[in-house]
C-alpha cells in the first residue's frame, strides 16, 4: 500500500518536472498535453510555469477556462493562480477587480506581502485615475488643477516606492521574449 503511494507521488513529481521543463523549452503544446484538462493541481503547475516564463497570453487563456470563482475568490492551494490572475488584471488596468483578489490572498496568507503591495498599488492607480478624470470632466480652475496634480504626484511617488518592493513579477530578457509587446516595459 505504502509503495503505491510513493510511486504515485514520484509519478506526479515527475510529471510536474516534465511540464516545467517543456514550458522552459518553449514546448507549450507538450506541456499542455502533460497537464491535461481535469487535474487542477497540474493545471496550476502549468499556468505558474507559463507565467513565470513570460507566456502571459497563454497563461491568461488557460486561466480564463477555469472557474472564475476560483480566481476571484482565492482558496488554498490555488492562491498562486489567483495572484497571477490579479497581476494580469492589474497590467490590463482592471485595478478594481485586482485589488480585492490581492487583499483576500493577503488575508489568507500573511506571508505573501507582495499581495498587500499589489492591493496598495491598485488603490493608488485608481486614485490617480479618478483625479485625472476629475480634471478632464470638470475642467477646474488652474489653482484647483495644480492641487490635483500635486496629489497625483504624491500618489505616483508612493506607487514608485511600492513598485520598488518587487511585488510584481519581473521577467529576465529571455523571458521577456515571450511577453506580449506592451509588457516588455516591465522587464528589469
């Protein structure tokens, strides 16, 4: 009985390694075949490997096929999938969608400080957007615009401090080759 469990565990570990290596080698179709369609754990491994290597579009497509409740209402052991989804939402400017996901991840896993930084970044981005929209919609007098721009600069400075924490996934130049074109500015 114990021998069967050990063999099963070794088989899963071997499959995980094969998935990760296939993604690393750019053999996405092979990695998807190995992960299959039904095993959430292997699909999680696949998405994490894809995202880590900069295959954001493929990872997003895989995530979009999953239960949206799983992504938007993070649960263990799939917190990392929700985190990736929240980062994708953030990158697409969907800050209001990303912030509560980051917050829920942080509440379930306090050691994931990056989720708190992600939520803070979302709120700062939203605040800056709202202030900018206020200027565009209401055309306040010059003195009021200058006050609003000061707030935007202050929020932007806070955002830069948060970004310096490294909360957001950063890709190497090799990984950046797999990113959608608009993402290449995030390479550090």
